[in-house]
C-alpha cells in the first residue's frame, strides 16, 4: 500500500545551520505531497505542499521539491532558528482524500 | 487557521466509563477524520467520514465508534474506555484532494 518513509530523529542542530530532513514515498500515481510541522502541545500545521513533479513548495524559509525520479520530497532550510524546534511530518495524499503520514522527525535547534 | 474546535481539550476518566470527544468545524469541509497520536506510533487513523452519516474504519478502529449527524460535527465515542486508549486525539478536516487541517487535540487519560 501507499507509504511514506522519513529519516529518524532526533536531529540536533545549532542555530543558523543547514537543515535537511529526507522523505521518500511509494510511487502509486502522482500524489500531492506535504510537509507538516507540530509544535509542542499543538496539532499538525501544514507547512508546505507540492502537487506535481518538479513543483517546489516553500514557506517560512523551508523548501521541498517534488522529485518523481527519486520519489523524494526532502525538506530543507538554509538557516534554522531555535523557534524551528518541532516535529516535522512528511505526507502524501492517498485515494483522493486520505493522507498517509511518515513517522515524524523531531528537530532540536540549540542557541 | 481552519475553524476546527475539539472538546474537551483535556479529560481524565476511569476504566470502563464511556467517553465522547467532539470535533466541530466551521469550514463546511466534506471529510473529517479522527487520529490518535502515541509515542513510537506516530499518527494512526481511527475513523473517518466522507459525508453526513457516511463513516468508515481506519487502521485502529477497535473499541471506538463515530457519528456524524451534521456536516460540522464529528463525534468519537469510546464505549468502555481502557487504559490502552490513553492518548492524544486529533480531529482533522479536508476537502477532496486537499491537505488536511488539524485541531489542537484532546489529551485523554484513562486511569
């Protein structure tokens, strides 16, 4: 079935470091892809999305490019801040309305 | 933010008692979902709804039932709560082929 695999955490970085969180998905069709972020005590929030191959989603300095050839949707940010500390979930649309989530990657950013 | 309200936000109850969690939306979205989130298990889909009175099971539906009598309300009921159902419960909403939007969660403790 449809699935999403993302790198295990936690990921610990110093402020202003470069961030990459890897994500791959099963290639049944050409699903919309998403990154969500969850801050402590809150629900998941949509961070960015891409709906077709080569699309680049971006928001708040985060970017991810829909790579059909490698079935990947890696999340990147050039310079992380302490306020970026959170759990990040990669996800894909499935069956037209369901969403399949990865296991989540916890990010800690040290000042 | 999408208009999703979960109630209660916190609840402590005893094993064997019935519990109902409510999700209310003001977005008129067709699809509604209940998830539970546990350490080491990520997000798991319990039940979902694709319209008024139209519901279906997710991957962890045992011990849970749902009802949707109005577009805006989706209720999750634990008929006889067990300690294994201690969790954080999230409601989400979406339209077809669109990303889901999440509520702030209900923290449920069953003693």
